[in-house]
C-alpha cells in the first residue's frame, strides 16, 4: 500500500495507529510521520537506480534539510542512506543519528571556516564547493589542520527547472554554484591548491520538479563537463546529481516516475564510470508526513466561512511562502456534507491562510484534520512566531508511535530571552 494514511472504520489512521489517539495523547498541532512510507520511498528510489544503472556505484545521501529529525535520519541510515547536509548543525544531526562520516556530503553556499574545520575533523566524504572564495577558505582550513578536503565543485548548468521560482536554483541568475562555462578554469585552480583533492562534479537545479526534461538537459551538460575535465587531466570519479524529484501534493496529481528519472540518469551519466551521488529530500519524506490540527472555531464571515485552526503559518509555512496547496483529510471519514471555506490559522497576518475557497468536508469546532504531504519542509521550517510553541513530531511504526520531538514548554521558550542588567530594576 503506498498511502499509509487510510480510513479504517470511519477514522483516519497512520499505519495501524488512529490519528485521534495521537491528537489526544500528544495534543495538536503535531507532525506525524509513517516509517513504512519513509522506507518505501527510499526503496523505490534505490531500486529504480539499481535497475536502470545496474553497473554503476551509487550513494543516496538523504537531504537532511527536508526533515532533520534524528528519528527520521536514523530510519534512513538503517537502510543504508548517507546524508547531504548544509550546516554544522545538520552535520551534527547526521552523526548523532549514526550516519558514517564517509556517507556525508556537505553542500551550501556559505560554509564558514568553523563549519569546514568541524567537517574535516569529522572525516566527511566530500565538500560540494560553490565558489572560488569558498575554495580558498577550504584550502587554507584543511592545510592548516594538516588534512585534505575531497571536493566536487557545484556547477550551475543554466537550466530552467520549470518549478516554483522560489525553489529554482539552476539558472544563471541564481546564487548557486559556479557558471558551467567557467568551470574548467576553477578546476585548474583547485588542482593546485594545498589541502584540496578534486574528486568530482556536483549540481542541483531545483526542487519539486515534476517535468523531468530539465534533469536531462542539466545531467547531459554535467556529462560533457566530466569528459572535458578528464581531458584536462583531472581525476573525476564522482558525480553528485543533487535532489529535486517532485511529489504529488493532491490525490489526482501524477507524480514524476523514479524509473523515468533513473533512465535519464543512466543515459546521461551512466556510462562515465563515476560513482553517482543523489540528494533526494522531498521525494523520501514529503508524503510520509502530515500535520494534524484541530478546529478552534468555525466563523461565518461576510459571504465566507472561516475554519480557524490551532495550527498556523509558523507550523507549516509552505502555503504562505510558496503558494503551496496541501490536501486536507478529516479525522472522521467524510459523510458527504461539504462546505466551502477558508482554512486559516490564528496568527495576526492575512498570509496565515492554508487554503482559500476550499471545498472540504463539513467540520465543527474540536474536529481534527490533517494537512497531507507535509513531511518535507514542514517541521524544519517551523518557527515560534507569535510566541507559539515549536511544533512537536511523532513517528509511527506499525501499531506503535513515539514522540520524536517533544512540544516545547513556555519555560523553554521564554528562558531563551534575558533581561539586561540595566533593565533589571523595576524603575
Ligand atoms: N541538494 C541541495 C543542494 C538542495 O539545495 C536541496 C534543496 C536538495 C538537495 C533537496 O531537494 P529535494 O529533493 O527536497 O527537492 N523549502 C522549499 C524547498 C527548498 C529546497 C531547497 N534545496 C519547499 O518547501 O518547497
């Protein structure tokens, strides 16, 4: 079964656990993840690659930014996944979850020297370098520690990912990588630097790609570059193809096929004899998670109905930030009565709206509902705006579940602030 969020006896379950149980025991809002779905998605991706490119060595480095909960990383690490990280914090999470350093790749446009030193000492597999100044800083840091950094250089292939502008990264105007046309010069430079060992080429063109043709274009450009770099005398044994494979956000959306993606990989870079690295995030965890919330009020406005929830844009920012639409499922199986409503949170901003003019099953105060497809870029982008507590997370596995991030307390949250000495006295 692909969808692990199903109705049983009229009530929504995650695997064998009733979501009403989770809502009652942990409270709402809360993120809920299905282990079975996580494992399935990882397997689907790995098997697509294994069958399209049987003779190619590859490593799937789950992109931790999509969902960095230690329990999620550990679940994937147990299946053999490595991780793609973009900060010392994410690197620490990978290590804490038990990912071996030789399966960790470090991406990101703004790595600091402190972060580089930490990663070098941890012995990670590779740095994906995004600029010449970063290359120099890495060379100095590594040489200073008497260590060598294995690197790829992220090239910007100038391909339109045909996705939302805010999550597109592979066009010349984006801040990511080195223009592919300048790559040979930069590699020549890198080869001469102390503390640096060039091992490969890296690219990532964007996220939530549903049309696969941009991958084909970008990977073909990367393949040409690998050939040119080898001609120049570089030993290119790694190609990191980034992440980006999209997922369905509504029941009728047709997801891009991992097999078709793997076929593109095979025909563009499969023959080059390099180890391939993949950095999928959303595809692994997106449909494995949902945000549960409760209806606080149903308010009839001027010709509109507002369903006011206890979750808000601070818990799930994707609708406000990317105009994302997340499918809604009610805890009780819909009996047929529908309403048209705006689904909103309690935050004092008009953008705190999950859906406008949404045709949805009729709900009343106290009812629980779920935002589906919220496993990726949900909890990780949550904040405490409006001094709302950071949202907790629950992992389900079969008929058991565990709180894998506890709800913050007001003491935790207020305790982070401090009153300076000059304000300590009352007057
Ligand atoms: N590798 C790199 C270098 C990345 O920048 C990203 C995502 C990934 C891998 C993983 O991409 P995925 O497979 O998940 O598409 N917050 C946005 C998405 C931002 C993606 C940023 N980079 C959203 O909620 O849609």
